[in-house]
C-alpha cells in the first residue's frame, strides 16, 4: 500500500494535468493516500513560471475532490512552498492561511538564482556550489519553519555538473538536522531521481544515513509527479531502500501532524 506525498496538478505552472486525472490514476494504482502539493514559490525569479496558484480555486478543488473520492482514496491537502530568503513573510502567510494537512518546504533557488536555469553555478566548482546551497538552506530554515518536511533536500545535485564529496558539506547537512529534528520536522525521499537520471538518490544515501543516525524518523516518499504516469514511480524500490538504511516507517500527515506506517 503506497502513499505518494509529492504530486502536482495544473494549479502548478509547470503542469498541465487536471487534478482529477492525477487522482484517477492514483485510484487505479491502488494508493492509500495521495498528497496534492502544488507549487507556491513567491518571488521566483523566472517570469515564465511565477508559481503563484489560484489559491481560492485550488482549495475549492481539494475540498470538492476529497468528497468525491472519499470512498476510493484519501486526498491530503498539501502545498509545496519554495523558500526564498526575501519572501519569508509571504511563505509564512501562505502556510498559515489554510488548514493544510502537509506542507513541503523546498529550495528551488539559492542566493537569488533558480537552480534549474539560473546562474547559481556560474564560476563555481561543484564543491563550492554544494557548500553555498546547503549554507543557504541552513540560513533560511533558521528563520522559517512553516513546513512539515523538507523536499528533495539535495536538489543541487540534479543540476550540478558533478557531485561534491560529502565531507565537503556534511557539516552543513548536520546543521540542517540539528535544527529540524528537534522541531519535529522531517524530510522526503523523492523518487524523481529516476526520472532525471540523477547520480544519486534524492536525498543521497549519505544524507539519509546521517538523518537516521541523528535520530530522524519522519520521512515521506514522494514521486514529484507532474503527470499521471509518474505517480508512485519506483515506490517499491524506494521502500526497500529505506529499509536497507534502517528506516522502519514512512510518515503520513493529518492536520500537519505526522503518523507512522510500517514499511
């Protein structure tokens, strides 16, 4: 029984898929739960992708579909907030404006540049890119905690020309976990690493091992699907992977509070 805790619909600027298409596929796959977590990235510096959803329509669709699909699948009311240092007040306001069950906190930008197509990597070695990225994460989660789990924590790896040695930035990852674990925050295992042919899992094995060794227990599995064919992608492998690293449970959420399901 799978629980996909990271999916997108046409309420996100980078998806054209109607919400019902995603939900119908989740039902066909026999998922127990699906979290719809459309993008809100206030201040995202690419005008082609403002990532500012129609919140009224989005919330209405979530609530209406919860009723329509009530006997087939549990729909988790979610949001993915792109954390940007200049927009933390807007991030905070969005997190508090609606009764979400689950919020992903993600870093799609660092130092004012999109990781996908900006200039963040210009004139940087992979080592410096990873250090700058994780320092940015640390600096911002010290100021903003309006999320349930951190999404695709090593997103920098998806777009960097090479991976840095974990020893070069592991102290910053450790600092992330020193902040979030006592707060009762978690992380996700994002299976889009298969879609993007990443060099490592998302987050990497080193990051996952450190999280577990430091006492981290709250972890979700999310496909980051923007189309129905990617829902619950490689979830069987993902669960086995987590078990191999010492995890015994995955997390589900009710009104922003985690519950645990045995892997």
